[in-house]
């Protein structure tokens, strides 16, 4: 299982240091999450970083009226954490729950932070990962400001082509800020 993380690191970086890769991999341990099992609850600080080997997780918050709003889906070969909680060491309204049975390599944030002090490979991996996610979030933010629901749906499909296979449509609708009925109409027009 750890070989998948090693392969992902090597595929994303030019000439990563083998010893540093081993140091990264050594801090992760395999954990299995059942469907609907929590990676992080809204009333918890997030003190871990996961790398998804198989499965997916939904990041969501609950509005005052009880409605759940999905912000992100983390999937295979993706990191999973509540970065705001990790960075600020404070509670957030974000809950992260397994959409399906999932296998995740999990590392304590304390170990990750220690490695960041001296491991250039980990710094490069996280910098590239964060940059890609910031660009994706920025594009979605622009479409929320000036685009249409159809454009948001198309961007989401471009960035996550396999999402429709594993994630209920109501979560996808929530991610792009529309109702499931509106999403159904968009999808029917496309086909």
C-alpha cells in the first residue's frame, strides 16, 4: 500500500530523493474506514494527514437549518485533512466522512511538521499539491462569481472525471451550489 504513495510522489516530482521518500512513507500507517465512518468530525481538531489509497471522502458542513453543504470530495491518490483546523489549531465546522469503504495511509500532523523541517521532497510534494488545489478552487470561485451552474458542473467533471461513478448526485449538486433537480436538468441537456 505504501508503494502507491511512493509511486505518486515519484510521478509528480523530478528526481526526488529516495531517502527522503522513505522518511515520508515511514510516518504513514494504513487505516481502513468503513462507509460513513468519520475521518474528522466538526467538533474535533484535525491532527492527521491522510493519503487515500482506495475510496473517497466527503468534506461538508451543516448549515443552521440542518442542510449539509458539500465543499469537496477527496478521492484515490488525494490527500485528506482539514487544512484550516491543522493550520490554525482550532475547530472548524468541517466534517470529513468516508463515502465508501476506504483505505488511507494516515500520518500524525506532528510527524509531518517535523519532517517539513528537513525533508525537501515532502516540502515539494505538499507545495505542488496545494498549488494545484488552489488553482482548482480559484477556478471554481470565479465560476461561482461570474459563471453558470452548467460551467461549474463542466469544470468539476474536467477536474474529477470519475466522480459520477462513486458520489451521489446530491453531493455533486451541493458542491456546485445547485439543487439535485437543477443538476438533473443540466445533465439531461448535455446528453
